[in-house]
C-alpha cells in the first residue's frame, strides 16, 4: 500500500526520483514499471503496472456506448504512459503530463493506498487548503473514525 508524503525535485530533462518506499512496493510486485496518467484534478496518478492492468480490465467491461465511460477512458487511458523506473530510481515524466499537473521543479508524492498522486508543490498546498472539513468529518464517521 502506498502511504505518506514525500517531496522531490524534477531535473531539467523531466526525471524525478520515486520515493524509496514507493520503489520498494513496486519492486515487491516483481516489476520496475508503473503507469502514470492525468487526474481530473491538476495532478498525476501513478499506478503499479498490475494495479493499472486490473483497472483497465474493469474499464473494458463497461459499456463503451456510455458517454461517461468514454470520458473516463479519454481522460485516464488516453493520457496514460507506461514508465520504467531507471537504475537510479527515477522516472521520466512526459511533457504533456507535467504540463497538465503544472509541475515545476518541486513536486509532492502522496500515497493513496492503491495509487500515488504527484502534485506540484503549490498545487498540493492549494488542495490541502481546499479540504471541506464538514464533508471530511462526515466521511470519517462512515469509516468508524
């Protein structure tokens, strides 16, 4: 499971080191690959390859004539890139994905159980400021917290 928050920097070529804890999780799954795509928010989503493949199978089973399904496919699958973690633990984020998330030099990785979010440092700060505490409290009550 991916959890925690880590700050890293992107180099001039668009490479960024994955947090060591996240690399360990991906490696434990027998792979050095992950899939990174645009989220509906101004951030990126990264999945271990096996998680992404399971997600794609679920999408493939949905009715392709449903407009909402097509929008999900365009947004997530259409912008997805399969990336390999290099020998230095880095991935190369493609320019269109960096642009979507407004990624500059400083990025924040946040674990989200089955996926990773990649935010610009400013985007992450704004996302945290936008938390609706009332809605959060209601959601946590449903979880017994």
